[in-house]
C-alpha cells in the first residue's frame, strides 16, 4: 500500500487539499487500488447483476472481512464515494495520512462521534457524492462468522436521502487476506455487484426491513460462493 502512495504523494496531497477536488482524487485512488491488488498477487474478478448509474448517488455496502475490502471496493465502483470507517485505520503509516483526510472517521465507542459521522455523511450526500459503509460495523473477531448482524446507520442515511442501497459481496477476501497474521495467499478475488435496492418512499419505520433485505442478499451470495 505504501509504495504507490509515496510515489503519488505530491498529487494526492494536492487533490486532498480541497473538497471540490475529491472526484479527481477518487480517480487516483482507484488507480492506487489496482496497483495494490495486482501487486499483492490478487486477481480481481467482478460480475455485475445490473447497471450502475454513473450520475446518481448510492449507499454502497458490502461484507467486511479484510483490509483488502477497501481496495476491492475502489476497484469495483466508478461512482465517487466516501468511506465511513473506523478511526483506528488512521494510525497505519502513510496510508493513514490520506485515509483521515478523505474518509469520514468514526469512533465506535463514542455516541458523539457517531452523531458527527452522520452529519458529515449527510453533507457529502447533499453534494452528490455516494457513501460506502461496511454495515457490520467492523470485522467479527470470530472468523467462522460468515456475516455479522448489520448496524442501522447506512440504512437510516439511505432512507433520509432517498438513495438506493447497492450491495456488493466479496467472496474471497477473508481467504486471501484476513486479519489473522501470516494467513492468506495470492489468487482470485471475486466480487459480485448486486442490483440496487430502492428506498424511494421508504420511511424510518421500514429501516429494519431494508436492513434485513440487504443482509439477506449478501448472505445468500456468500452461502452460494459463486459468481
């Protein structure tokens, strides 16, 4: 991760200095993600169930099992989006510097932080930028858990702004590069982009229904383990 960031440092520093330049930064970030994935020996293979409208905002969600989830999400999605992620990743040398400049960081132990994250995400959505949230809220400590329960935040935001949920399933990230040290291997890294789930005319009373429907879509694909 570090080498391409060092090489691209001047460009990244400039593009992250102003929020209105974020779309240009996102193009560079996608290029960086491809370098990291292929350079690590991972071969992404993406299948899409339907078309993704390049001119609209989405709430992108996916299962979360690996540090490689960030890179694969950038690889799969062309619509500029902002990650909502845990603040601990900002401590990673080099990567963390740009992570905290471009992402919305959340301290999961702080109610105040969660409220601030919601407000910042709303601002970005109003500006036409999509949001990406891993709704499990973190990687389960027990790696035998296929898909943890989802938090409400992504679905609350999607309903508030009447933007569709677009689920992605990452089938191989845990096997390829899990959070267990000295595990994993190079090889195929499959991703499935599902059809969008509309939220038009949904109310917050239907948040649980939307959350469960999205989780079922991802869980069924994980269970089938096939593109």
